[in-house]
C-alpha cells in the first residue's frame, strides 16, 4: 500500500518569506498529524486533524503557522512569515481514526518529511 | 501525559541483544506504551506497543513490569541496520475529543558496530 506522501522534500527560504508544505495521507486514514522535528530532538506535534476538523492545535504557533485539511484528505501546512528558528523537518503522519476507546491505539504512519532551511 | 526518561545513547555490536529501558513513573491507567524507530532522513516507524506484561512481534519484544512505571524494548541479535533513534512514548486516549495523543522525547541513539 502507498505510504504518506509529502512535498517538497527540501525547501530553502529566507526569513520573512512564506512557505507551504503538502501532505497526502494513506487512503482511508481519517486522522492526520503535522509534526515539527528540530535537529537532535524528537518530533513535536503541531496540529492533529480528525477528518477535516482540528482536534488539537495547542502547540501550533498560530501567529505564523496555519494548516488546513480540505475534504478530509490532503493537508497543507503554511508558515508566514518564516523565522530562523523554524528551520526543521516537518513530518506528516496519518492513522486510521479514532481508537475504539481507552487502552486502544491506532498506529501512526509517517511520511519522509520536508526539510526546511530558513536563512 | 506521562513524561518518559530513556538513555541518550547506547552502543552495541552486531549479533548482540540490546535492551533499552524507559522510565515513566507517572503513567496513567489509560496510557499505553509505544516504541518508534527513526532512521536518518526518514519519519519514525512504529515498532511495538503494549499495555502490560510482555509483547513480542517479529521485530522486538516489550517487557512491562506489573507497576508499569518502566518498560524495556528488547532487540534480539542486532545488525548494523538497527542503528537508529528509538523513542519511548506513553500516551493515552483523550476522553475529551476522543483521540490518541503521543508526545515524543529526545529518544535513544543506538549505534551498532561491526
């Protein structure tokens, strides 16, 4: 089965410019996640969608970051304007959907990520 | 959400068994324990998940003591290709909104030598 697709794989921009990342989750996966991974650190969840609704965006810097998931499939993450500290790998992941309940889990499948360098 | 503590790095040799222990003293009743593996320039990949006792799959084993305050990922007979970062995550079902939430720590960098 096809995995999570992301584009572009690499992006170099100057500070104060805008950038957008695209993610296509695994077919049939209702839940989509965007993570930011700074070099040497673990991924940090930015936003989580359930179909086309946001269920968690508590760590998304909303003054400059925005994300949408139209029609509950593809998603885009935008940064406007970018800062030097936004240099990181942006990972998209998807999972089947809401777990059956407590003590239940749906595995997250990650894409290859987009490496952003802000100069 | 429970915080996890695991070694920053470990070294091993090909053919050895590697055990990576993770502490999660504040684990909640609804939390499960999940391990992910990440190779350079790739996204993390699910390895194994458990709630209590022992879980084994084709890749690894996960040992969880009765108090669930720690867990140990066991990789049998590692090879050079097992060199990666291993993340221990403790997460639960969020009743409000009904979704899974996981928090990644810094992980353990495993280096396997010839």
